[in-house]
C-alpha cells in the first residue's frame, strides 16, 4: 500500500477520537472500498445482530439484513467467503 494512502487512512481512523473504535473502523472501511457506508454484524448461536455501522444509513442497511434474514452478510456466511 502506498505510504501516503496508509497515513491518510490512519489519520481518518484517529480523527474521530470520540467515536467508538468499531464505528471508526467502519468509516475507514467504507473509505478504503469506495463505498458510502459500512457496517458490522455478527451471528452468535444463531442470533444475527448489528454490531456497529459507519453512519445511520449503513446501520439501517444492517438492520434490514437482520430483519429480512437476507443480504450480503448471510450470503458470505453461506458461501464461506
């Protein structure tokens, strides 16, 4: 990775010191991938839950995946990606 890009990403990660670390990681993840938002969800003992998101819109998308039991998170698990 280009050192300038890495420094810019690390600066982004540290820029919002008051935000929870997982939210900051979601924000940087969205930036790195060129997406407008990113979220984290998990499935533990068969229960799918939202962990964090970069913003309110990304959280809503994560919640829709949980509510509808459909979406990229479940597709990734089903295909073992």
